[in-house]
C-alpha cells in the first residue's frame, strides 16, 4: 500500500496544480489569438485530472490483485486507525465541498478534484475496514476490498472523462 499511497499523494498535488492553472487560464479574457477566450482550457484541466483518477484506480486495482495472490501481513495500531478515521472524514468533506463549489461555479475541474477526493476517501475507508478486521479479528481482506474500491474509482474516472468529452465537443 505504501507505493499506492505515494502515487496518490503525488496525483493529489498534481491535480491541485492543474486545477489552479486551468481555472486561472480559463478566466483570461479573449485576445487577438484566441477570440473565443480560454474557457475550454478548464475542460482540458478537468480531463487531465480525470485521467489521473482513472490511473489511480488502475494502480490501486493492480496493487489489490497482487495482494490477493501474495497477501502480506498487516500491522496496524489503534492510533493509526483513529487517525485514518479522522482523515476519512476530512477527505469526504473536501470531496463534497469541491463538488458543490464546482456545481455552483460550473467548474468541471473542481468537480473532478472533488471526485478525486471522494475516491481517496473510499480508498481510505477500505484501508480502515481492512485494518480494523486485521487488528480486531485477524482477518485479512486487503486485496479483495481494495479491488472492490478500485472498481468504484475506475467507473467514476470513466464517467468524468465521458462528461468532459461531451463538454469539449459541445
């Protein structure tokens, strides 16, 4: 899970930079070279973030399937479980907030970042449930639960890409 977490953190940072850059560029006024303005650059930023969501889903699926066939023992502590529970709450709150602001401002990039945050929250929920079962009942379901969560993330990534393509095409 460490490699997946590292990829996830890098994708979060990249998504934020892409969203900020895309939104700033999209707000530029039309000029001589771009008489219709820069509004569609936000769609391109949203598309990039959506592809990152999709790649994260596939990376998580790969890691989960590897864990099914070669399970690794887990070692979780109670403070880790409490911290993870708090992080899940924050991730869900951020995800819903970004999606709400994205809807209000009609920003597909913000909605994509919100979807990515919700995907992170789902992954964290899977890790929490797996960790709790491992800690309290010595049951190892990491791989199976991760595969299930990754399908959720992949489906959302595909739906976001589809929506953005419709917006780009017009």
